[in-house]
C-alpha cells in the first residue's frame, strides 16, 4: 500500500514531466506555425516563417542586444521600485488608519487614470529616456502589489500582534517577525500580477517616450513592413516577461511554504 504522500523524488519527477509537456507544447506550436506558412505560402510581410524571424538576430542594424538591455532595465527598474514602495506603503497603512483613510482612496482614483493618457504629460515633465519609462512601468505595477500586501497584512492574527506588544516589541519587529511572514503569500500574488504588467508598462513607455528599446524598434521597422523583425521584438519582450515571472516564482518557492502559496 502507498501512503498517498509524494516523496521528494516523486515531486521532482512530476515537475520534470510538467516542464517537458510545456516545452513540447511550445515546440509543437512552432512546428505548426512553420507548416501553415509553408503550406499556404503566406507572404512574409503578413506572417513570416519561424526561420525568417530567427534570421533577424544575425543582422547588426537592429541592435538587438542594446535594445533588449534597455527594455530589460526599464522592466526591472520599474518593477523593483513598485515592489519596494508598494510593500512600504502597505506597511504604513497598517500602522495608521488615518493614513489609510486619507491616502488609499486617492491612490485608487489615480490608478484608474489610463497610463497611455498620461504619456504626453510624462514627456513634458520628465522628457524622453529610460527613467521616464521606469516611472510608467512603476505606475502599472505599484497598485496590484500595494493592494495584495494591504490585504495580507490585515490577515495576520491580532493575538500575535498583541503578544508582540505585550513583550514590548517595536512595530518594526512585529512587521519583520509576524506580519511579513504571514503576508508573503499575498505579496507574491501581487508580484506575479505586476510581473505581467511590467512588460506592458515598458512597451507603453517606449511607444510614447523613448528613442531606444524593443518597442521603439517595432515602431521603426513597422514603416518598412519588416514583419520578421517585429515578430522577433515581440518574442524577446515575451521572453523578458517570462524570465521575470519565473524569477518571482523561484523566489516564492524559496520563501513561502508550499501549503501557504496562493497559486
């Protein structure tokens, strides 16, 4: 008879099988893409073959390395700023009900403003550049992290906080040893949502306020109907988003017990 409990070896085998299935699905999608383009002789400016898309990586005029680095900097910079400020703001809200009452509704209202509509104003205020795109990325990522962290800090058992106070513990000690560990599943839930939005933020920023980056490159090659290059830019943007999301998952697996994870 089996105990019904997975051993570490079984868990690793299941994880490997999942990754193999995921990889197989992506390879199958590429093969189907190639087959459809070949069978129906689709023009390259409409839908290029995967090989034609990959061939653009060898062309130096696209400066893939530089543009990818610029976009990655905007994504990571805006995302990191959102995580730090989102958690700190949520902590301040948990310490002060008046601050929560006065500031949180304003943040909700500001979050409702379409970020694309703010683009022209951001250019007027901060001009072009990586810093401007970091701010746009931050504006998209900040609120999901703030919202989930506020909820996580509220879910902490009041008795535990009372115990810390009775032992003359400081607010920071209560946060570090009680609130933060309990809120981590909620924080990572918001971080995963923000990881998806971070790429969108960088793209929006480069569309309206940039002279470098993958999204900016897409605008430049669009005029010449260079569809393979546009596809390659989209693929690199997707890979940046996947890399950020996987990094968050890895950090979550290291810091949050399996049974406590939100997803």
